[in-house]
């Protein structure tokens, strides 16, 4: 009959199946936090990144700031489908918005440093790359906001 333990080994196997994914994620979490914190700290510090990385207090505070929000989010939101909906919409927004935005910002930087005559255009640079990244950011943001609102209702 379903739900009744007829074998002694069934309970430990059931717990192993349920707990293994959580323990697997928990084991890699410190590494993910350290890599993300170091990357953002290096990007923010620029040329001073090596000096900033050597300061253990600063490094620990930045890592702590990266470690706490996911833990708080997991503690406050009990419905896993809402977490997946928010994360999925943010991934869609990030993957659709940031590459064109970085392309536009990179082109502006190149124009400032080298002038207009040295820039190449591609079939994807409609009207000089001014309009389509804004449209992608707008559509991605609207989609992300819609998914978050729909999942919270």
C-alpha cells in the first residue's frame, strides 16, 4: 500500500532523495558567493582591485553582502514556483537587455576614444544602434514585471 513503509531501507533512501539536492547546493554556495563578490569588487575597484582584494575586512563584508540576500529570500518565500518565476523573468531580462546595452555603451566609448570613422557597423546596428537596445530593454522589463506581478497574485 502506498505511504506505508514495508521495508526498513525505504525511509533513509527517501530522506537521501529529498536532502541530496539541498546539500549539493549548500556545498557549492560559498564558492559561488566568493566568485561573485570578487568579480563585482574587481569591476568596481578598477586599477585598485589588487589592493582592495588584500584587505580582508573589505573582502569579508562584500562576500557577506552577497551571501545574505539569497538566504533571506529563501527564508521569506516558501513557494518555490514564485522563486522560479522571478528568477526566470530576471534571467530573461538580463540576457535580453544587457548585451545590447553593453554594445551601445561600448560603441559610445569607442567613439569618444577613436572617433566615428573607425567604427564598423553590422546588420544589427539599426539606425546606428540607438533605438533597438532601448526597445529590448523596454520589452524585457515589461515581461519581467508582468511575470513577477502575475506570480504574486
